[in-house]
C-alpha cells in the first residue's frame, strides 16, 4: 500500500494554489472541474513527486473550519532559519517554534496556510 495524496477543502482555490505553489514550492500537476459534483480539484506535488495534496473547492459557497481530525502537513526543509526569512517575504509567520526535537537532533516549526491548516516544517539533524 502506498499513500497517494491528502485532500483538503479550501475556501479560495486560487489563493490556496498560490500559497502551496509560490510559497511552499509545490507544482500543480493537474486541475479537474467536476461538473456533476460542482467542484474543482487541483493536485499539487512536492519536488520528488512522492506526495500530492489535492485542494478541493466546492462551487456551492459552503465554508469550512479546520477539522479536529486533521493534524497537519509536514514538509522537510534544509535550513529552518533560512526558511523563516523566505516565508516572511510572503508575510507568513511561524505560529510555533522553532523547537529542537532532541538535543543535537531535528528542529521543527509550524505555519498555517490561507485556510488555517497547520503545516509543520522539519529541519533534519545533520550527521
């Protein structure tokens, strides 16, 4: 079994696509309009193509709150301090962290996407 994608419902499709593409560096792979479901799906992939996020926008105008069952997305970054500076250029601030997970180990921090979904940034310990 292999994880294919994570689906998130969004309030403003273009704002969310821009965030995941322009701020987090994902690339849009495909966009599908489902007329019968009155929804648009956008699939974005990470650099390695190993994981995809499906952004779902329902055309009926309903609103969503981040669910209590959803935890967060996690992205690996090479340098958390450099990432903070880059994100601040996009007016994105750390909501928590950075924290060192273990002495000499990985560091983590958190941000939120335009819909309030939490995203964890992980800087792996260097050997």
